[in-house]
């Protein structure tokens, strides 16, 4: 499984227009073969920052997604609505049954940095 996480800083005055584009993108993407989930979320710390979380069955499904017409439209329309750079991370999750019993190994890629656990 492939997981992609992104952060989109939006200009306040065009936020509603950006949300419409993101809704269309999410709807079209969820209909694609190999898409497990595709959703934008509003950051609690800043309502003009949206977070993208998407899951794909395979790298091939993600590559096919990048070649769609709705991706082209998204990439044409969104840049002028951004108030900064988009940041994305991609993770590959793999399971291994070799001598693990019920446990699974997870490879989340080299971009992972351990952080102190916060308990509320």
C-alpha cells in the first residue's frame, strides 16, 4: 500500500474556491481503480491549511492517478490559490509473513523521524 500525505497552504481570499477544486479532486480520485482513500482535512492550527491523506493499493495505481485528466486540471487551477509551497510525503507500507507469526513488518520509508510521544 502507498500512503501520500500533503499540506496545502491556501490564500484566505480564495479558500472557498480552492475547497471546491479539492472536493472535485477527491471525488474523482476515489472513483479510480486502486484508490483506497483520498480526503482533504482542515488543519486545526490554521483553517487556511489543508491536509491531504490518500491511500493507494500500489505504486502503479498512484502513477496512473498522476496521469489523469482531473490531476491535470487540479495542477492547473490550484497554484494561484496557494500561499506557500505544497509539502508532500510518500510512504510504502509492506507486510511480511516470514517467521513473524501474527506480527507484521512495516516499512514507512526513509523520511520517518521518530518524535517524542505526546499523551493527553
